[in-house]
């Protein structure tokens, strides 16, 4: 079976996010001073061939832990659906 995973990787809340801070500071310049606390991360979409959704989720978890997210500085969430 084919599955699609959508993964969001974000810097941990306790860490500085220089990109997010720069965007937050720029919001006033474009007339949006009410927007604050911007955090910048990345979104990863991938496809998996697996025997079940549970197996696909295990593979995504493994990929996140081994390559897609630096767990010292980042957190991640994901969803897996049949493709």
C-alpha cells in the first residue's frame, strides 16, 4: 500500500528562532503589527510503501529521528494517510 506523510519540523520553543524573530519584527513594516511570535520551520511531504498504516507511521518516525529532525533543537509532528 502507498501512504503519504506530511511532516512539520519546528525549532523548540525554548530556543531562539532568528528567522522567526526577523519576520515578526518586519510585520509592523507591512502594516501587520498585531502578528507576533512567528516561528519558522519546515514542511516535508513524502510517500511510503508499507503493508499497513502502522508500519508507515513507524517508518516516518524512524526517518524523523534519524534524519529529518535534530531532536536536540527541533520537534516534529506528522500525519500519515493512504495515498
